[in-house]
C-alpha cells in the first residue's frame, strides 16, 4: 500500500507516519512536506533510513509537483495533515492560512481526482465548530469558526465535501480535539509551558486561564485516524476526542507540579482576540467503529513531560528556543 502523507514532518503527521510503519509491514510512505517553521525532519530521525519511507520536500499548493509525486509513486491513499495551524499566527498573518489550508487542499483533491487515488483523508479540527458553553458538538452541527485559522480549516472541509458530492472522490474527514505528546512544536500551550518551566521562564497564560479544551494524546489520535481509514464511510466526518476536558490553568499547574516548579512562574497576559471559551465533541460516531482512547490523561501527560525533559536536543535545536 502506497500512502502519501502531506505535512508528515509536523507534529501529528510525524507521529502518524511512525505509527503506520510500526503497525503495517506492507505500507510504503511518501512524506511530502514544505518544511516551514513547524516542519522538522528531526521528528522522524529514527525512521529516515527505513526502506519503506521516503521524504519529498514540496508545497501542497504546487500542483505540478503534487501531481508528479502522486503519478510517479502510484499513490493509493493520501492523508492531508499539511496546514498552517496556530491561531495566534492566523490573527497576525491570515493570508498564509487561506493559501495553504484552502488552496492547498484544493490542489491535493484535484490531483487525487485526476489520478484516481482510492482514499483521501482530510485532517481537520474541532475548532471549526466554534465555542460551546454546554453539551458537545456532533458532526452534523453547523460550523461557526472564530479565527482565520479555524475559518480556513472549515473552508477546506467544505471543499473536501464538494469533491465527494460532485466527483465521487472517496473522502473522509476527521476533526480532533487538542492533541499533545512528543514532537509538538513549542508554540502550543503544553510544550511551550513545559519548556518554559524547565528553563524557569514565565508561563504566559491568556485571560483568566479558564478556557476549556479536551486533551487527546497524539497516539490515540493516530489510532483513530487509522480506524477511519479502514472502517469509515466515504463522505463522512468523524469527531475524535478523549473526554479529558481541562482548563488552561489546570494544565499549567499540572505541568509546574510535575516539574517541581513554583506557581509564581504563571504570568497572566491579555487574552487573544476571538478566544473560544470551550470546545467539546460528541465522539459516539467513531466509537461505533470500535475506537476508544487507550491512554489515561494523567499517564500521557507524565509521559509527555518526561519526553520534553529528556529530549532537550530536540527543542534546543529549534530556532528561537
């Protein structure tokens, strides 16, 4: 099975590639990544010599190169992780998000249609639904994105759906909650706060710290995506979440306690514009496919904190850290 993973040098993509190579003996991976600031080949240093793994540097907006790689490698499945994904950056530079997340997705879809790719999986986010005070979003709920980032991802989802309805392209969409784990670029809350705490630097916490997120360990998300690939129905959306809803202040204090650091490192800062208060997903649909998270939140957090503490080489090699 020849699988093209776009954005495979990023956080979730690299974990997914490692997952596929470990689980399946008959899988060949083409990792297609532009290597922007968050793309890091050190994320896959342990598999770079694997004969079933091949890296191609490229932009998903480059239709000529995308088509060349799909045709040359006779790609059977494509999983699109490639995206600009940081809300703060989307506020200051939304044009990059519109181009990559929307036009890039279109480029991939059109190439898959042209060369009859058998499966296309779009990796989306719970942020496309917007904020919810009570209850949980289902896959059929309307989208109400709050930031340029989530708006670009919602737009991409709509284009993916249109290629299923109009052209019959075999597509599936996954929308997961906040992921955490090894190899996450240190602009996101958990790795950023772990690294700052390790260096005794302030932990800048937005607003009152009471924004709620459902935290999903990245390995559980990889397994869920695989389940959707194997058992999911074409043209369908699948929410992926763990039910581990925590406030940002709870996460912050947990990290400080685990590292034996004082809470005086917490530094409250002005809230960002359009900051969603709470995300929550109903995951009944994917659980009906036989998936459930295997990792307890507390165990996964301890494992994650230990990884960053033991792999300073990884985050110290990133420019600006």
